[in-house]
């Protein structure tokens, strides 16, 4: 969805028929926004799919917790990494919803969340193996 407003319309100075003259400059502000009538349905489907993947990962990590090879026994680290990603994602989603109208803030929050998840998973999984 593409919305365009002139400064006159935003400030209430625009004429109804467009023939009114004023000293305002007709600059245009364009705000691009992706919207959908079924946003709730798509969000629910996406969250269900991600929850299924998360539960499958937790199940596999739980089943491999007693592996006898020490270098392959990563169940505790895997579970900690999964819960860290869930926590960072939930916080980023809530903060993004709070700043829904500020597109730059949402981009920054998303970038920080993705970077934080990647860095934290690397630290949680591989730092204990460094000798």
C-alpha cells in the first residue's frame, strides 16, 4: 500500500477542489507500508511453523543429552541457544510492535536482533569447546 500526502493536506490547508492558492510548497511525503487484510492469519501460520521447528529442535537436543562422546554432547548448549533465540526474538517483536510507525527504528531493531541471535548462538555453542 502506498500513501502520499502533501504538506497542505497534512496541515489542513489544502483546498477541497485543489484550486485554492496558498504560499505552501507542494512537497510530497511518500510512506511505503506493507499491509494485508489477513495479517493475523499469516502471523499465526508463521508462528505455528516456527513453534513446530523449535519443538523439534528441543526434542532432538533432549534425546541426545546422554551421548557418550564428549565432543558431541551439546544438548545443554543447544537448549540454551534455542531459548536465547526465543527470548531475543520475543523482545524484538514486542519492541517492533511498539515502534510500528517508525520504519527506521524497526529496521534497526531487526538488524540488532538478528546479529544478537547469531553472535549469542555462536558463543553459547562454541565457547565451551575452546580450551
